[in-house]
C-alpha cells in the first residue's frame, strides 16, 4: 500500500515536469510543433483534398503530384482479378494517374444520392462506376477468353507496340484525342 501510494505521489510530482510513468519507467513527453514534424518526415509529401490526415501524396520538386505509371490505358479491355467484382470484364473508360486508379465500364457500380437543385426538382439515386486500383485489373483477350500480362515489341519501323504475352495479340495504340475548340460561328463548319 505504501509503495503504491509513494508511486502515485512520485508520478504526480513528475507530471508537472513533463514526465510520464510508463511500465515502471518515466519517459519525457516531447511536444514539437506539427509543422516541424511534417517538415522533418514528409518534406516531399502533402495531403491533398479530402481523406485522412495521414494519407499523404508524394510531390514532384515543383509541387505537383507524382503521376503513377500504369500498365492500363483508356480503351483497353481488362478483367478484375480482386475485390467484389472479381471476374468482371469491361473497357477502361478513364485513367486517374495521380491516384493510380481506373474506371471500368459496368464494374464497381455504387449508388449516389443526388439532392434536388431547385424546389420543383426531386432528389434521385444515380448508379455510377467507381474507380478500381490498377493493380486489381489485368488485360483480357476476348478472342481467347484469357487474361494476360503485357509485353512490348519494337517494330521494324521503330514504333513500340504492346501485346498480350499469353496469346501474342497486339493491343492497339490509340492516340490521345485532343479537344478541338468549337467554331466561332456557332459550330458550323467553315465553307470553302
């Protein structure tokens, strides 16, 4: 009883000095400003947008998020290999390179509740495709019905082509579609 009483009085006397009893030993509490801790450990990381405060994204030297290199491109046919939609096959609609995610047509469908924008409009529930991490998908051959990793071949003309390793079929390299600005006269084509 006396030793327990002595320990509690000793603990209370040390508490004012910034010390804390832990497992029979006293440890000092170190309180540093959060900015110092962030600068020391995460000098090239930052929290972007919503999410947890410990979810930080790596940045380039000029302060922009690092883009993740992925094996999947927009328009590829892929099969989901992990998760709730395992085995589902679909076409890649969108690639989110800053987060390493892909949106696949008809896969990972979630329900979103949309509030009405005006008094006479009603709220509704929309079904939308949520992104899937790129590591959970593999390229899929519709002709053979198998999934495969991809390889790269260099053609005699010097161009690089992607192909499926299991089947050998080449994947089309689709050029990026750049948006063309609308014509000044309301969208009509210029006359010659």
